[in-house]
């Protein structure tokens, strides 16, 4: 068990061994769930899919690719409430 100190700003720093245990690297997020009995559960938030999963997200099978002008027209119609 680790003991942490709360700063005057209400901040707590997790020790490196705790971050290593969570598998957290700099820039990653940590989730804190508050339980009704006053305890908290700290866990690492891991992306459900790799960033490469967004590649070809808008690709349309068996249909021509939209040009930038086509995309702009569709966006303008959407903002105008016409689509």
C-alpha cells in the first residue's frame, strides 16, 4: 500500500511504482471512480482501438471518393438544416 500526501491545492502525485503498475505513460489518462463508501478506484484508461483504426473511416466501398468541394457542399447543407 502507498501513502500519498495531499497538497494545499488538493492535488496528489502518484508514485512511479503505482504508475508502472497501472501501465501509464506520460500523456495518458487515469480514471478515478468514486465509490459510495468513500473509497476510490484508480485505473488506467486505455484506448479501445489503436489510432490507426481511424484510417479509411470515411472510405465508401463501391462508390467514388468525395472531393473537397463535395464534402464542403454536404457540410454546408447540414449546417443549413437541408440534410
